[in-house]
C-alpha cells in the first residue's frame, strides 16, 4: 500500500532521550527497588535499562528517517506529536502505530509508551460516551485539555490498571480490605481522595505521571471503585515498590546480558494512601456503568499494540536464530532440520502480525469520539496467538541454537588465563565465525529466552492485556457466528429467516465490503517505512 508522506506540520515540543532523562530529575517519587530507597530514578543503575528503553521512543521521533512513522499530525491543530501520544484518526493511524511499536520493540524488547497510546485513546472514547449520555461536554473538554498538555510536554505516563484484587472470587465492594482495589475515599469541592493498590505497573518508577483506570466492569455497589484520573508520580501519598529493570547487575563488565543490561522494563506495585486528585485531572468518578466500556476499549487497543510489540521481539529471535545457525557451521537453507524451525518461527511472528494489520485495515470509527478503533476479532485473535505461541517461539529459538546457550561457561572464563585460550579453540565451530562472536550470540539468545528476562517476556506476553480466557470471550462475543449459520442454512435451502430469539444467530454482521470500517478514498493508509529498520 502506497501513501503520501505526511504534510509539513507545526513543530511540537518533542523531547530527546537526553531531555527525558533530565526531566525525570525534576520529580521526587517515593521508589523502592530491592528494599532500597531510590533517590534519583534517572541515575539509578537498577533502573537504567528501563530509562534507556523509554529514551528510544523519544530519540526515534526526532530521527529524520523515523519521524514520519514515529510522529503523527493532528488534523484539528496541525501539530506534530509523538505517535505514542496520538489519538487515531484513521485506519492508517492504526497501521502506523502497529509498525511503530514493532520498530521500537525490535530495538528495546519492550518500549512501554504504547500503553500510553492505548489508554489515551480509550479514555477519549469513554469521555465522549459519558458526555453523550448526559448531554454535556464536561468530560470531553476535561480530557482534551489534559491530552493537549501531555502532548505539548511529551510526557511518559504509567498505566495503573490492574488492581491487587484481593480475593478473586469477590467483587471490589466485597473485599475484606478495600485497599486491594483503588477507590474513592472522599469527594469535595476541589477534587477526590483515593486509596488502594495497583499491581504490575510497567515502568512505574520512571514515569512523569500515572493514569489510574478501572481493571474490570463495575456494578452499582462498586461505584467508588469506578474511577479514572491522572496524577504526578510524586504526588503526596504515592509509594512505588518495583523490580529492577532488565538485568542491570549481571556481569556488566564481561558481556553477559548483552541486551537486557541495556534495555528492559521494571514493573512496580503502586500504593495510593489518601492521594488528592483535583477535578481537572478526574475523567470519571463513580460512573460505574461506563467502567466496562473503558476496560473493553483499552484492552482492544492494547492487544492490538501487543501484536506489534511481540512481532518486534520475534524479529530479534529470527535474527539471533539465523546467526546461531551460521556460528554453528550450518546454512539453514541447506539443512531442513534448521530450515523448518526457522520457517515456523517466521510463520508464528508474521501470522499474528498479519492479524494486527487486518485489525487496522478493518478498524472502525468510534460513534462517540470519532477516533478509530482496531477491529476487535482480529485484534484479539492476534493477541491470543502471540500469548499462547510465545513459548513456541522460545522453543524454536532453542532448537536452532543448540544447548550451548545455557551450557556455555560464564563470561568470567573469557578472561581467565587458565581457560580462555582452550575454550576459544575448542568451542569454535564455523571457521569463519570467531569464538567471541559465537558466544556473544549464544548469550544473546540465553538473555532473551532462558533467563529471568526471558521468563518476563513470556509471562508479560501471556497475561499482558488480559488472560487468554479474556481474549477468547471477546472473540466469541464479536465474531459473527450467526452470519455463518445463516449462510449454511441458505445453501441448504432451508428458507429460515433471521430470528433474534435463536442464540446461534444473534451475532451477525454486514459484509466487510461496506463503508463502515473500510478505508475511505484518499485516506492515508501508511507512511513509507524507513528502509534501515524495515521489519522485512
């Protein structure tokens, strides 16, 4: 698909990676990592891989070759903003976001900022939905003002969605300890006061602000738990308890953890203890009937983004697998035992990515906000495929790489006079590939697939954006089974008319070749990809 380059736009206040690091020093969040208080997240070695990964999203937006993809122009204002902070205006925006996330994750493994894109798009949709129900513009106006500030300042936002949850068999209002869910404890003329706990907040320590969102559909009894708001990471009453980012302490001087000592993500538990949030930062508070819509919209956007993220991770495994084959002395093209698993790895990666492309192309305009939403069936199928096949991706990388990736002596032996020369001689395989290059790739594969960090990628792929069971529910809820039933009944000449009382025919859809969800004539579909980082 060909598309014109974006038209010149008004300059935006885009930060560089260095600007982002410096901006973090202006915040004073309460952060604990490995039991120790972190005084400056920008300078903490335990968090450096995460800060590095976020910095890439800033630097890519300023790279002339990458900027057409990594930024977007708002039609309403003509301003150019970071792609990760843009509200989708077309199916083309969905495609560009998908490819942008893939490129970011090729470089960093996980770039985090696509969560911000997903949350902002979802909140914009639900703010418009609430206003439509009330015949007002209050929520839309409040959200748009916040969105503009985030875009103008090019902020990084942490998404606080998953609550601690407590007893999973009970709803929020039934919990013995209400602080297992974030909830409103006070309302006054100036704002609200919230308490509770959010778990699994990616990149929590090195954000500028947090977006607090509900993690489930709330009932009327759960109204105090149905809230969505934004607040600085260093607001009084917030405590962040986090893991280190990546593998920052693993033999840095000798070459272990080559990738995840540079890039990785911290995940944190964020505790809110009577935190005040002014009304201008509250997007809804108590509108329990809209909480399900917010979780649905966010999940659909996020599952679409996850497809691009794991495709970028798949690119790393494909490249590393091919390099290991070469270092081991084999050409996969000449050996079926290696070619077949390599093809399988390619099939998995491009298979779920193709679902992301389809979800973009068939994306639809939201009836309330006018922004674009990924097609939910393809988005959920793509995310389900990657969630369940991430372990196959690791297995295939192991299969083509060999057992050396976990049996190789540690990096200290590379500098041990008693062993280094012998190891360099006997562990060399392909005469054209030096020993140090072979073990470098082996440790790269180990880092991505057979380490703590490899396990992190597996679990975050499986559960990030919801469990496989949640995706299966969404697929069944949206897939037009009823249309397929009526197709077969017509071919069988049964003459059965559509009947809404029949369970299997309730879910129907018009043909895909219609205006709804299709790309309109003249609409930009996708910007040309930068050749140096093209995934293909």
